[in-house]
C-alpha cells in the first residue's frame, strides 16, 4: 500500500469528518422530521426528559415500570410452565 503524504491524509480526514458531521447533524434530523413515527418518538423523548444518548436509564420512571412488568410476565410464564397450563 502506498503511503500518502501528511497533507493528503489530513485532507481526507477533514473530508471524512465533515461527511460524518453532516450525516449526524443534517441528514438524521431531516429524516427524523420527515418520518411521522420518528418525529413522534423524538417529541415523546423530549417531553419526558429522556436523553437517548444515555446508555442506561435508572432514574426514568417508565424504565422501572417496564422492569416490573417484564419480571411479572416472566414469573407468570415460569409458574404456568411448571403447573402445565
């Protein structure tokens, strides 16, 4: 592989960085606003103070409710499987 000069590599880096930033800050918001389902999800997240960039939510009430529901469903499945229903 032929190694490129430093100015060429920096230029390619700048172009790649510009493309990635344009994708994240221009194309994705346009896509979100043009798709009604994505727009509704975005509005819901904003209204509930949910930051979608966070990895795990422990302080959001909906997460706790969904955990309780999931544990209840799994416990019901386990008990119905053991009783043969």
